[in-house]
């Protein structure tokens, strides 16, 4: 991170990020479709240098190396005295939220993920799943204990800069249940946002430290700066880029280009017909790839 972004990061009272990989030295990949991610246990040293206040682990990769991978990661997080949210030894513990207490202000954080090879069950460890029959109640209950509620939702379409109709409906329902800020990830690109009722929803934050690919989607991201007062809040989006040097601030021309596109998309999703039509285009464009992946996965299941 360059000095400008470092100052913004370390000057914050609290720093929250998503850890989208188990920390293991010995890999034990599960049966799944898609890549298996991992980072060495020594990576905890880099995590600690970022001085996080809270780590979210409800995502589609945290169980890539099964129970051993999750257990290894949690042990390292606990040894570093870092709070975490979104995973647990079973569904009950994984669904627990976290409350940040700051003088007279309580900020509740709820973390959940779509169902993709990683979710906890009543008897098995994993990530907290988004369940429309349960998660909305969890958010509503958290709002009774908090002055402000943040939902970290891991579930969009990769390389798609808009919400799907289903995700938009779900996120708006979370606001109806008293969520104030919803941050959606998993798309690996900067998406769009909307102000809905009294809440703010960001559909796609992009990547932070995720040097897996080199393309127009993966090389940019947003830091989300949240300033909360007792009776109001403000959200600011700070774009950055990643390159061989690391995470870098943008010059004025780069910043305007990214934010103009971001704001344009955010205007477009106010139109429900646009959200439906754009998603239909995306599905038709990618349906062959989805079918190939499904066929490959079921072939693996049959062979095993």
C-alpha cells in the first residue's frame, strides 16, 4: 500500500476485511467446482501488519481445504487475538454476529455467504449461509442490540458489475429488516451502489490483496470509508489499483474514469427493467460456461 492509502487505512478507528482463503501448510482440497485457494500459515504475519479490528470469513473459499483448513485458520486468528465473524463449528456458532462497542455507539456486524461448497450445517463447521428464512431474523435481532448494522454479504456473479435481481431483492429486504450498510463481495470487480430507503448497498467492492489474475476487473477495488455519528452516517468510496508494486492510489484521471463508470452503473440499477434485462444478457452470454462447469463437477462426483 502506498503512503496515502496507508494513512487512510491506519487512521481509521476500525478496520474490517474479508479473509477469502484458509491458512494452511498442508493442503487437503475438498471436492468442488472451481479453484481451491490457500495461503501459508506464515501469511498471518501479513494479516497482523494490517492491524485488522475484525475479520470476516463467510465466503466461498474458507472451506477449500475442509475442516483442517478452517481449524488451522481459526487457531492462527485466535493466537493473534483477532476477532472474527462468519464461521463456526456449526450453524449456530457461524451465524453469530459481532458488536463493536465505541463509547455510546454500538455497531453490529453480520457476515454471510451464498451456498457454494462452504456453508456450515447444524452438525458441521463452515461459513454462515445466507438463508432468507433465518438471516433476515438474525439481522433484525442484531439491530435491536446495535445503533448501526453492517451486513457483509458474499454472493454476486464474478466479473458482473450489477446486482442480480435476486440479490438486489434480498439486499433491499435486509434494509427493511434494519440493516444500514450492506457490502456485497465475490464479483471480483467494482460494481454499483444504491441508496435504498434508509440504507446503503454496495454491489461489488472489487479486490484488495488478490493477485490471482491480471485483467480489467481484478486490478481495481474500493476502500469503503464509513463515518458514523449517533444520528447519521456517511459512506465514501476510495478507488485504488493493484500492480507489480502493490496497492496504489489513482491519479485524478484514473479516479474520475472509475468513479464516473461506478456512478453511471449506480444510476442504471434504479430502473428495475434494466436490472432484469442486463442480467438476462449476462446469463445468455455465459450459459455455456456454466453448463460445462456443472457437467465437469458431476463427472467428478460420479467418478469419486
